[in-house]
């Protein structure tokens, strides 16, 4: 009998391994934050002696969900301006509100609200891009969630930095601070092709090579962006990024609506990842991402909620459902983006995009114990013919009962273990009252 | 002081009156199953003496949601066959499973599961089309929910009837039985233009006029249906229905993808209602409904989940969100289908389609007390700038705390008051095991 930390016996385990193996009545054995074994329930008790044992007879165990694109602190702007197109939404609502309200406290409280919402809904890792990334990083560290924090870069002055030099300087400082953190890492985060010029983008290229970290960027979000780039640079944003040497496996290109066949080939050939944000693209009427065509071309497509101001939630289960449904409609093919593929987008593909697929994204021996237990014994997920189908098309995140990151239980029976939810809700309501009155 | 049955004091009340009035800190006063008054919280206590009083300081009160198209009993086929296009889904999966498994017990248990799921998620009225409508009607009656039960008509034999004569005979018997029921009514339900020929459709026309009841029908669900009709009848389904005199205010035309500009004018001119089922249309890749164009043309557009086999849930909050998001994408306009319009589709427009807008669909004095209280004090719906925005874009149905139909509390603190949920889940799991083994 080997001594281990935790044994979880589940009705189903969606491993998201290379064969999409769905195990029934199996157990996961955790030791030193990692998955030590996966074996039939009956055998687990004979082979391992656990400090803690958890029986989940009606639950599906799945890899922690990876939100591959968000602006966490923007939860405080949830529903601040709806039913408005992207550029008007940015220029008339979001940017003025940000310049008036965003400060260190806003980032701390907004990021904590986001982390709490994400953990509670089964998200164990997020890829963030926003101001004061050092504060987002410290909130993530305190919460126990896994995160990739963007070192944001813009041409112009914002509340965080005055020019590209300062953005890079502050960003790289954060990168150095986080060098030894097992869960929180950094990415370069040039905001978008239309807000970052060639000079800073060349520096991004240099640092991504030197530091071997992802480049997280909004790309081809709207038709207008593509058209404007052709006018200003003589090339679409994608072709401009290729010219700058950025169309490579480090690139995590977010949105990617308005792609022609050649664009898709370019991305596939470059080995870059795409982050699909279906709800944000619909809400801002930005266009439709050709997800099925990208997947068929071999592109690694991950999934993100975008910020709560354009979604308006950080619900990766809902996003997975929206992605699966929308891809079928857009491809005019009901077999497009089948349930296992949707789950891959929300897990292993996100890990690949962020360069951490050796650590997380699937439930396999040796990986970090980043896991979600979701109870399928509910009115809306019965009967169960295929647990993954119920997960993708019918389950809601309130059915998430337990969440672990690196073996630490961060949600227990539906409650956050490290965040005081009542206090957080009070602070959030307070922000709402002040901004509502001041808006 | 007037004696009344119930006073509910809410943080917000979305009345869905003609001005979309959103009241803050108001109370609803209920007497004899109807809304007697709507007034500021402070005044309610001075004017009325209530048997029961309920204070909801963080809740939004809204009209009960109306699911304007479903096949309730098909909950038992939830997730039975996914990722398959409409005709293959019907012919290779759904119809064989139905002919093997559907009987009176299936209808009773499946409808009860659907009613339980719907009530729990804030749906207080559903428009059903399936076999054994008399059983669906009796389940609805026992549960206290409001319903319109379709008298299904098909050209061919099914488990319920051998030919149109028998469908009409049995249907009209049910209509007679329900004549005095205050909550459960009937509609004529010819399945679709491609399954009902001109003879039976002419009888539908005759009965809808005589009985003054809706005609509930799938219309223009796929491009193939439209094309086939042109080949067989020399006209699109819509034009054929007009020829048969059915394009009138009684018609509740479900799906309505593949509409050209002239089709939209025809529907507007006929005064017919459309039921939009965005998730089912996406899942089966049936096409995109031009919801924004229909609304702009003055058409009454309601909202439905369709059956759980093609959705796979009966979540009207989720459907409202999908409709709002998708309409923006399809119209390429982020201002399309704003939040108040989305809520109208899920409430008053459904009531209009079913001919019961004088009874339900909004919270106005004199109407039936069909109401839903949803708690906005949750991580994913804070802060609150606009309660209706949080409802449409961020809330989940698990936040529904109380549901009333005609003043009767059918969900109390998240629990069903008239349905034994544990027993129902056991029966459902049993169906799942049998059909899984036998499929």
C-alpha cells in the first residue's frame, strides 16, 4: 500500500487524453500536487492509502477549464454598457470609464471577483491582459489559481505606463518576479495590431524568443481592423505580424474573425494558436470565427470568455456550449465541433496555447492535479447517455461542486475555500454604487 | 387597510409593460391569483394587510418565462444523439428511438421532468407538441404550470394515431376536456408543412377559426424543407400556408430560418407569430433566423427551447441570452435585440403568440400572478448597473429562488413545492439505463 494525498472516486472521468478517453467508475490518485495514478475504483483502495478520500458517485471529473483570454478586472464593468458596437463601446463607454475609475484598488477587487467567479465555475487557469498586471498576479497567487499574466504593451499612455519603454520595463520586472512561481507565469501582451506599431512589436518578437513565453494579442477582431491595416500598412494584420516574425508557435491570436482561406493556411503554417471568444464576438457583432475550418486545418484553437464587460460572464461551461452551437451554425454542419472537441478547446488546447500542456489541460499521470468535479445528478443533466454531452450541452456551472488546482481544493461543496465571498460581494456592490452614481 | 394574499417587496421589478418599466424598491400585491397593485415598498405596508409577505432585497422580480416551443417528454432523449444534422437526427436516431420507447409512461415521466426543469428555471408556461397530449396535459395540471398543449396532426401513423381522422378526433376530445381549465389550453399542432398535406391543413384552418385557438407548427426549419416544398407544391411552405388561409394571427410559426425579404413581409402582413429557437437551430445547423429583421418589420417574435433532444436543456434564461447574442451577430449590429427586447421575446411575445397576453406575460395590474424572483446577489451578476442586463447576459437559472403561477408558489427557495424531485430523478435515471442498454 502506497501512501498518497488524495483519492477521488468518480462516476466518470473525462481524461481529455489523445483518445478522448471517458472512464467510468475510475479513481484519480493525487500525490505531491500531481496525478499519480488513474485506475478502476475497486483497485484504488487495494493499492493506495490516502490522507483524504472522496467518493463522487454521480459526478463527472474533468480537467480544470482554461480561460485563454480575459481581462479579469473588468468584471467591475459587467453590464456597464451593452448593446453597443466595438469601437463605440470602447471609445464612448469603456475607455472613459477606465480612465476615470481604474486604479490599483479597482484591479485588486475586480481581479478577485473574476478569480472567484472563475474558480466557482470550474476554471483553474486564466490568460489575462489588463493594466497593473503585478496586482492581478498577486491576486492570482493569493487565490491559488493558475494564471498567465499579460505584460501589456500599447503605443500610447494609459494609467499604467506612459510609453512602450515603460510598458516593457514594468512588464519585464514582473516577469523576473514571477520567474520561480509554479502557477503564475507571464506572457507578452501587445494589445492589438491597431494599437501597437512596428517598433514595439519588434521588441515583442525579441523578448518572446529570449524568454520563450507566449505573445497574447487581439488579432483580426473586426472587419474594420483588417481594412484599416491594409490601408495603413499595405497588409492585413496577420500578414503584417508574419512580416514582423510574430506568426509563430508563441503567438496566441485572440478573436480571429474575418479570415479568408489563405489566412487560415498562414496561421496553420505558422503553428500559432487561436483563442475563440464566441460570446464576445456575437455581443459586439464583430463577426464569426471559422472555428471548424481552423480546426480542420490543424490549428490549435482554445477558448476564452473575453472580459466580463463584453460577455457578460466568465463562464467557461457556457462559452464551451456557445462555441459548440455556433460552430455548427457557421459551418452549416451539425457534426462540426463535436462535444469532445469542444471540451479539448476549453482544456488541453488552452494549455497548449499557453505553453503549459506538459503541466495541465488533461487528466493524465504526471500532470498537475487541476481538476473539476461536476455533479450530473440534476434535473437538467439527466438521463446520462454520454457524460461529455451533458457537460457541453446541458450542465450549468452551478453543478460544479469541487475544484482543485495543483491538488489544493479551492472550491469545496460549491464554496470558495480561500476567498471570503460575502466580503467580496460587498466590495463589489460598493464599486457598482459609486460608478453608477458617477457614470 | 385592504386584506390581500401576498405582498412581495423586491429590489427591482421588470414589469415588461409597454414602456419596459423597471421599478426599483417596489412591491407587487397579489389577491385571488391576480396582481392587484404595484406600488413603492414603503406604501405597500400602509395600504395592504397580507396573509404572506416576502422581502426580496437583492432580487429581480420578472414575469414568468414562456417557452413558446418544446416537446416536453423528449427530455428523456436529452443527449441521446448529438452532433448530427436534422434529417439524419430524425430518421436514424430520434424516430427509431421514439417508435421503440415512447409510451404513456415515457410521456408522463418525460413531461414531468420537463415541467420540473422548466419551473425550476423560471418558466411558468410552455407550448408543447408531442404524442399523447392528454397525458402531457394531465401532468401540467397536476404541477400547477400554465401550458398550451398541441393537438398533434401528421399524415402518417404514429404511436398515438393511425391517420389524420384519428389525430383530429383525439385532439378535439382533449380540447373539450380542457375547455374550463384556467391554465391548460390547447392549440392545433400540425407537425410541419412536409408532414401534413393540404387536406388535413384545411381542416386545421377550419378548426382554428371555429375554436379560436393557435396553430402551432414547424415552418421553414431548413433550406431543404423550402426547396422540397417548391418542387412538390410549386410554392415555399409559407406561400403554401397563405394559399391555405393559414397565414393569419393564429399561426405560431416555429423556427423560420431561410426567409427572404418578401417572406418577412408576408408574415408581418399576415399578423402571424414566429417562435425563434436559436440553440436548436444552431445545434442542428438548420440556418439562422433573421430575428432583428422580423422584429423591425413588426412581427411578434417569441422564444422557445425546442425539445431537450436538440438543445439540450429547457433553459429559457440561456435561450434568451443565446437569442440576444446571436441576433447581434446575424444582423451585424451590436445594438440589435437589446436586453429589454430579449426579455419581451421570452415573456409577453410568447403570451401574444399563444393568445393569452390578457392573462400573462407581463407584471401589470389585473394579470395573473405568474412571477419569478431571481437573486442578483451572486458573483456572476455583480455589480448591478442594469438589472435587466444582468438577467439577460449574466444570470443563470440557478439564481431563480421563487416561482409563482396564478399566485401559487411552485418553487420556494429553489425547491419544487409540488414535485418530488428525488423520486423524479430516480425514475429518469432508470429510463436512461434502460434506453442506453437497449440503444
